[in-house]
C-alpha cells in the first residue's frame, strides 16, 4: 500500500469508540411535513460540524443550500442530497438527507441503505401520507428502526390517541410514545416525559429563530400550572401504559415498535427530545452483511460503499462526487483504496463533506460517516471500496421501474457525447438503461421509478454532456425479471418486449397488469419474477 497513512490511523479501540459514538439516520416524510424545518432546528440545537443550511426559514435555506442545480432552482425542490454532521452529547449524528420532492426517484431509496435508523416525520393534521408510507415500507423492508415525530403540534390537528391508532393500523408498528403532548394540537404547552413523569414546558421565542427555553416541572407544579391540560395528558399516558405502549429496545431495533415524540419544529419545540432519543436509542453502526468476503467488525480495515453519485457543482469539469458510507475502519484523506468491482485502485485525494451547496474538506472519517469522494468518474452506485482483505457489500436494490422512454440524440453528430452521457447516468443510477439488439445503441430505453428521473436525465444530457436528447414515452408500465430461456418467447407476445438492463438482468415489459395476466395464462410456466416495488 505504501502511501504511509495507515501507520497514523487510530488504534482499533479508538475506531470502535468512534463508531460507537455515531448515529446515522435519515428523516422520512411527505413533502411539507417539515423536514427542512426540522433539519434546521436540529442543527440549531446541536453543534453543526459541517455548518450548513443554518439559515432560518425555508426561503433563506432555498437560496443557500439546495439551489445548485438549475433544475432544482427552477422547480424549488431538492434533488441532490448528502449529509449533515451534528455534535450532540459527545455523539456524532449523521443526518443523511433524502430528497424532499413528491415525485419519487430511486435516489431516495438508496439513501436509506446508508443509514441505521430513520425519523418518520408526520404532520399532526394530516397523519400518514403517501410518500411517508412509501419510504416507511423501504425502511421496513430493510428492518431499519424508526423514531416517529408528530410535527406541527402548535397547529390544530388530529387527536393524539387517534394518531397512535393510525400508526398501528397503517404501518403495523406499535407506537411507544416517549413524550405525550400537554395541550391539544393547536395549544401546545409542553410534553409529559413518560420516562420521568415530569413536565417539560416550552416557551416560544420570536420567529422560532432561537432555541426555545424548556423548564422541567414536577407533576404537582405541572398540575398547578396547566390544570386540565395536564390532567388529560396524565390520563392518556396512563392509558398508554395500561395498553403496554412502553418502550422496548429490542422491538424498536427490530423495527416492530416505534418511540413517538411530539414537536413543533418551526418553534423549536421538542427538538432536544429528538436529539436525546437518537443518542439514547438509535443504534450505532454495526457490521454490515457482505456479498463476498468475511463480514467486518467496525474496527477492521477500511471499507465503504457508494450509495449516491452526483455531478460536481462545476459542471464544466464533469466532476463526479461519489458519496460513500464508511462501514469499517478509518477513512483518511489521501488513502488509496481498492474498488471491489474493478479491482482497481482509487485514490481518495479529495474528500468532502457536503450538504447542499456547502462543501468542507474532510481528513478523517469513521464508520457511520458519509464522505464525498471527488474525481469519482470510474465509480458506480453500489461499489464497494476497501483496504486490506477483499470484501464486497451486496448490490443496492434497484426498484421496479414504472416509466419507460426511448432516448435519442437530437443531433446524430453528437453520438459520442450521447453515449458517454448515457453511460454516466446509468453508473450514477439516475435512470436505468435497457437495451436490445433490435433497438440498437442509438436509441436505448430509459426506465425510471418516477418520471422526474427522466427530466433530470434530459437536463443533464444537454447541459453537461452537450448532447441534447429526444425522449419518447413508451406505453409500458410494468417490468418483471425473466430468463434467457423465456426471453424470446415473451418477446414474441403482442405488446410485450424483453430488454437487457445494464446489470445483465432481462426485463420483460408489459403495458399493464391485464396483459401480464393474459400472457401468464398462455405461458403458465414462464419465468416472470417481480422486482422490488417502489
Ligand atoms: P418539507 O421540507 O418537509 O417539505 O417541509 P418544510 O420544512 O419546508 O415545511 C413546510 C411548511 O411547514 C413550512 O411553511 C414550514 O414553516 C411549516 N412548518 C414546519 N414545521 C412546522 C411546525 O412545527 N409548525 C407549523 N405551524 N408549521 C411548520 P411554509 O409556509 O411552506 O414556508 P414558510 O414560508 O413558513 O417558511
């Protein structure tokens, strides 16, 4: 290895301690539930190590953090995402950002492969919304523990017990409230801390720009101060205890129960409780299962996987950032690591932390941390990087695409640029690329979970690769995996087409489920395996 950084790496015990004091999580929510507001509130209450997004209010944030891609600016949405590192109570919290737009992309799902816990943020007036449910299902699939935060309690909303029922019925999770609101939605005075029986009283500050003072009162003082609101909270908390809605670490870690907190992010109410819950309950990085090679203890030599690729801010340089999640060992900037897929070395000369527009160079990182590697043109989403004995983490899940379109260079003379661009978008996982001999390389098929992926692809082909493209939507809506043996049979069916994806999988495309059913009737033995649904 001869690059002289290993000798300076911290001892195993230090790495284990560093890993043990880390919590990596994402916030999953429906747009408008308050994710950005909560992120800012968390940064305000903790010490943001990579100071970012620290303006108050959405309007300020929009112009400072996430407007670097033209398309984001035009639509006022956040497509790029990375991580925000916070320091709280001797713990490093890595908040891995998920895109907040309603239209779904696979990117969002992949981010969830990089975290050990998720905060499910719910708008008190709306309850569980579609996107929250979609993201929740991905977490469930991966067994990620979930902390639930009921936000906007300062505004009229649903009854808290009804909200608990809704969580149980729709997610199957058993809610175990850690705090319980004093005052109904719209009249948020504070919370009953169910662990101590004490009252945490919140005081609003002007515009929510500062940390809201919290006073802790005993039950008698709370009753004297809040009267009926306190009595009601105590009665409801008793009901919860009777029904067994108490925290259980084992079921929480297994993704069976979920601690619940009540908050008003915009007023900075309940934010400390969330930070404390993350520190106290969320799991530290654990050994990650591998596809090839021995599983690594967190203190073993360095390993990481790429969960997100992003075009650099300076598009004229065609730079690529690969965001990796460190799984084991110490990352030291300058290290030369191996890419498991190619067996080639990768020099980590430039390493960054990134959150929106903010970039900071980082020198060292530990398990659970997210590092943005610059000049990562040769890396692909899902790649494993390591030092020492070979190891490979399982491929990241690809999701069943529901949208399909052929893509063609507008200017045939720009075919070289076109090919390079399509290859890059595929490597980054912006879109899935499907091909067949019949369609040829001039007009491959793009497949996506959400149609916005096409929009991003089209935009980048023109602005970055100088190869404007023409997209033509295809009328397929379903893709199932098939085998080489069945491919020609299915391809011969009317309205059905079989294409090969970049990862080698053969996908049979159908216009709708009825056509699929009729093909299945004709070929009951056909290999047609469903892909993971988004
Ligand atoms: P998102 O990232 O999940 O999409 O949500 P975001 O934080 O942008 O919040 C969406 C809206 O909800 C914002 O209002 C925000 O101020 C508001 N909000 C967030 N948390 C709370 C809360 O605890 N209580 C109340 N009452 N409102 C909350 P907006 O009008 O869209 O923007 P702004 O102009 O107020 O910033």
